[in-house]
């Protein structure tokens, strides 16, 4: 039993060691995609169309959008004045943008 627990612990540590570098690559990709597709309306986490629904953490939480899947759905399908990016961006690009938005929200959109 101790051997199984030890093996699982080593595997968990090994997996977690490699996740941050993959996540960082996604954030770098997300930043580029955001800059060329989203920043015209959402520069600095603002919302030029509807000022009350920013990409700031407090607003994302308030509107049930502080969630990776919720952001992916919004970017994919669009809603109200926001266009759909389905067909314009690949699924992995949309996921990268969503991860970037959450990371920036956590930093209050400060570099």
C-alpha cells in the first residue's frame, strides 16, 4: 500500500511540474490572439460596448463568467453585441484567449 501511494505521489509531482510551462505557452498565445481579435473592444479588460460588463474579476464573477468554460462558450458563440468567433478562431485559440482573460482578471489587467 505504501508503495502504491509513493508511486502516485511521484507521478502527481511529475505531472504538476510540467503543467505550468504548457500553461504559460497558452497564455502567450492567448495574449497575441486577444491583442488582434479582442482588444479593440476589451483593451485593458474594459468593455467599450457595455461599460458595466468588463473583463475585470469582479464583473466576471458578478455575471457568472469567472469560469474558463463560460468564457470559451461566450467567445465561441458570441452574445448580444459580441460576435461569435466560431470559424474565425480554432478551438485551441479560443481556449488560449479564455485562459489569458482569466489570468489577466486575476492580475486586475496589470502587466
